[in-house]
C-alpha cells in the first residue's frame, strides 16, 4: 500500500472521497492508503471461499460480504476492506449510506506478499478489538495453509493452523468445516 496524502484527513473527508473513488482505499491515522490489485491466485481463493461460504450460509441468518464491503474498526478508527466478512443476525452500519460494516463475526484476509506483515500485525490486532468478531481467518495464497485466530470465552485469542490439502479447520462462528482441498481447488487445477 502506498499513501496518497501527506496531510491529515478526517474520517469524514475520507468517506466523502472514498464514496466517489474509482478504486478502494484504506484509512488509518489520518492517512489514505491506496489498495493494490490482487493476483490471480488471490482472486481464485477469494472467489472459491465466497462460493463455499454463501452455499453454507444460505439457509441461515448469516450473510457473507465481499471485499467491496468496508469495515470500520471503531477502537482504532481504521477503515479497511477484508477479503470476506460474515455477519449473523442484523448487520450494523456506521451511517445511513449502509456501506461501512461495524459488526462482523468472521473476517478473512487472503495474504499477499506485499501486505502480509501488515495483515498479520497491525491489521489483525485492530480486527481483534472489534467486539462482535469471533474469528479471523488468514489464508495463504502461495501454499496450502490457513491460520485461524479465535476469541475464547474469556476474551483471549487462540491461534489454530491447518496445512495441506487433506487438512480442514472448523469455523465455529458459523458452524462450518473448511476443507483446504475445496478451498484451494482452483489452484490445484493450475499447478
């Protein structure tokens, strides 16, 4: 990500600009950061995961949002675009524009080489401050690996890893067993 502005921008100014922008930008600490495009692998994984989630969530009260749904981390003031967001029950939004989600229970980031340290570090830490968030899934795009961060009953977070096409990981927040062979199906076909 590269910064677009060198001066302080208020959240209101960011939202006004963002709602007119032709591309997505994140916002943190008074600065706007352009989001780079994604690789073919990143896109395939995101599309496949969205398909799997939508199929699983269809009959229930949970909904899946794509990478076009902005999420506000209220504790830090970060506006960001996770690759996938899930809400169960009524979705809460920051304002009447209904384009900035406040209460995801599950967030997913597909890791890119250029943003992996940010996604695992500052962004993951910020996500964990969202009161509604129960799980954060980090998905590798260059290997068959996922890492799940789960909020426990006492509020602590545990990390669970799964690797290999035969592996699976339970997403308790939505009652779903994610099989890595299904998640990485499109990549397997290309390798």
